[in-house]
């Protein structure tokens, strides 16, 4: 028999490939009254989160769903994830052709563990740093980050950090429920300009020096979220 979903691949069990896969986990939270968010990283196809929200689509990406009010601190909680296979004719996903047989289950599943993130009213997501070297030997850093306001009211988030022994801070005004990407340069924060940077050289060319970057978001003077990452200063041109 030949599968009607992929004419070049023999079918296994009737309808087996189209059957969704479910994952279930039970956990408990011991924190106080805070905002709780659930982030999922899925492999292929679609994810439906029971009792949290509508169907979310997209493969090889992270889906974050706000679970505030659905998880109770101190009580056991259950998360059920249902994954559906992609359509080989219309969906953007890795498929298999006639000379490479499909794997069982169309490689559906979670590629990274589902996790619960707990933050204050404003979450700090996906911080990153890019660097550009100047002709005078200095380096200008650009700080990229996403700030997400979980409140149903406007909030002013104070984004502060420290790199190479230098402190910086700036305020970001967010609307109710707003998620905003910010890009900060030395024009905004002078501490992001390094006069004599230590470069992150490739292997066999020099020392791959890392800088430690500490970030924190606070709201109304209280810490809301934080992140720490290693930053390499270099610029590759061709």
C-alpha cells in the first residue's frame, strides 16, 4: 500500500501517521502570587494546550502561552500537549522523500522540554548582543531584548544591567499586555561602548574572551525578571 499523504512512501498502519501524539506532565509550584507563563518548544506540526489557549501553529520554534490564573501555587498542576503531524504538501517542515523513508510518527514530538517560566509583571525574553568594531579599536554593542507586560494595565519597566564592570539602566514604557522588542546602542547607553575590547577570537587564532552580561527588569522598584549571558565581541566581514 502507498500512503496518500506521501505517494512515494509505503504506508504503515491505516491512519497511524495522522494520529496526534499526546504528552502529559504533572508539576507543582511553590512560589507566591506571581505571573506564571508556560513556554513550549515543539518539533513538527501543531500544538494544542489544554485549557490555556487556542491552537498554535509552527514548527521548530518556541511557543509561549500565558498560564497566569490557571496554575495555583502549592497545588499540583497538569499540562497536556497534543502534537499533530505536518501536511507534507503544504506545511513548512522537514519531510522525507521516496529515497529516505518516513520515520515512525513523522518525527512528531517536543524537541526541547516544556517548561514553566515564573516572572513578575514584565518578562525579559531572548536577550542578545551584537557588536561592531570601530577603526579606533573600540567596540559598539547593541543590546537586543523583548519585554512582555503581563498586566492588563500600562507598566514602566526599568531595564538595568552590568558589563565589563560598567552599569547601565533605562526605562521602557509598555502598554497593557504589550510585548515590545528593544534595541539599545551606545547612543542610548554609553556603557555599551567598549574603548579597548577583548575580542572573542576563533580557535587557533587567539583567546575566545567572553564578557558576562547581567540583566534585570524591575517594575515599581521590585525585581520582575533577570538573565545572565556570555557575550563575545567580534565582527566578521568578507
